[in-house]
């Protein structure tokens, strides 16, 4: 029923919990999707590509984009700006796609306010804080100082798990991916309030 209007799947969770790996693993198994590429002022990491992982911009450009009301939501995360561009999201929703966001808890809050009736949310985390620490260290893309900041942030983020529809503990990638596929498929079936009314009218009219 929701094929026409599209739907939103928000994924949040600490950096290093494996969100990107999970998304890459399932993206071809869940039907038409649009993965929202955020804009950020954080420095590009080794292995990342501009326009693929993020649109990397200066603080100045980011401020201009805020002024021009380009963002569905934006927030400061770990001292850098991150924002979701509204244009491509609107387009993808019109095309009936499942729009996937990898955003933090503040972003989730904003998306719930604006698109709550078509949004399904999932919090993804490691089994323990210790495991998160070890994954961030092994990734060796961030300095000790940045890792410490991310761990502090993670401790705060997990306090807000109850704001999400689902929790996925990413212990084994295969299993976590299987659960996420089910959630993504169900997310498409979420019925926007307007459509419920239309459906009821149509259903009764043919009585
Ligand atoms: P990272 O720097 O590790 O790629 O991402 C840091 C955090 O920023 C992650 O929790 C990620 O979900 C979040 N994030 C990425 N893009 C956005 C965005 O557009 N909006 C918000 N609110 N958070 C974002």
C-alpha cells in the first residue's frame, strides 16, 4: 500500500557499531531504496570518497546550506556539522522508495517530528562498550582523542535506545543483516495517516 509514497528507515548507533557494513550488505536485498548521503564538515577519512560516503564541505558552505533551508535536519556530532539534504529525499519518497538515513539520535528526533508517520527506526550497537572500543581502535582511522570522544558520545546515545522501534545488537554480521532485511521490508508497509483515511473511504465505498 505504501509503494506510492515511499517510507523512511532511520539507522542510528555509535560510530563503529557496523552500520555502514550492514547497509552495504542488505542494500540489494530490500527493493528500491535511496541511501541518503549526508553533508558534513568533518575531515574526510582514508578510504572515503566525496559524494559517495558524504558530501564533504567547509563550515562556510554548510552555513550557506542552512540559510538556504537545504536540510531536512542537521546537527553537531562530535564537534562537526552533519546534515540531511531535503531535495533528494523528497524525490525518492515521490518515487516510492525506501529512504535510508544513517543519522544520530538528534537527527532521528527531527525526522520523527517531520516524517513520523512513515518512519521506522532502528538502533544498532555492539554487544558491549568494550567491543565498541576495540572496533574503533582496530579501524585505526581516528586518533585516540577522537576515539575517546566517540565512546563518550556512544554512552550518551545508548541512553536513548527506547526512542527507537527496534534494537539490533551487531554481534555477528550475517545474523544482524538478516534481522535488518526483515525490518526494512516491514518499514515499507508503514501506512501514512492520509493513506489510511483514503483506504477506509475506498474500502467502504465498495460495500
Ligand atoms: P561518522 O563521522 O562516524 O561518519 O558519523 C558520526 C555520526 O554522525 C554517526 O552517528 C552518524 O549516524 C551521524 N550522522 C551522519 N550523517 C548525519 C546527518 O546527516 N545528520 C545527523 N543528525 N547525524 C548524522
